[in-house]
C-alpha cells in the first residue's frame, strides 16, 4: 500500500468526510490512534459508520443512535470486517477522531495523529484480514512519516483514559505490531 502526495492511500475506497480541517502549522504526524466502532453495536457491514462519518446517519434508525445526533466525527481510515479500507480524510488533514486527548504530555492528539477505525467492538476479536490491512497501512505511514514507530501506535483508551475503552481487550497488539514493528 502507498500514500500519494495528497495523503490518500492508493488501495482505499475514498469517501470524503466534512469532519476535518487543516492541521496546525508546524505539526508533524507522529502518532497513530487505533479505534473500533460498529453501528449498531455488534452489527457489521451496515453502512452506518460511513453515514456517521459523512454526516448522513439517520439517528432515528436505531434507538442506540440517540447520542450520535449532531455529532461531527471522522477517522482517516475505516477497516471493515472484510479488511477493506475506506479513507475519509487525507492524512495531510486533521480528522476529528480523538476528542479530548493527550499523549506524552501533548494535548489535542488530532493535531499530530492519524485515526484508524476497525469495525468491531472493544470486547470482541477482530478479523485476520483487518490486521493484514492495518499492518499494510502502518507500513505506508511509517514510510511517509518515519517518526511513526510501534511505540507510537496506541489505542484510543491510551490517549483518553477513563473516557474511552477502544480498541479494547479483543485487540491483539502483538499481531498489529508484528512484521513492520520488528524493524523499528
């Protein structure tokens, strides 16, 4: 997988999200935040995540969506259960994925991070194909920004402890860091 000069993955389907803006001047991308999401919880391949990130989600469709009304969020990339990536925001831009967050004493992680969502739940396992795609994306990100190393790939729960639990106990960090992570 490669990232083009505009910050887009060559192998990802593109769906532009309005939930992004320019990164502040002088910020270098040096962190990847791994998230998980399913809409409704535990239901996969519904199209509702794409709708959420595109501000098209019909919140009346499911009672569990009530808290999502008016929410404007996005990730850079979503990896579905079949391992297929959809990119919503260029890596050159700031996606609105982390919320109130801090890493190594720096707040506002959206300014310097890439957000990758895995379709899933934080107490369940993820699919083999999702890990393969994640590792390919991490390799491409490391090629573009060498500052991104395995220790700079963290969970949403690591940058927003007490507020977020994803990607959760079902996520295999060793598997995600295997291969590319052995070199750096």
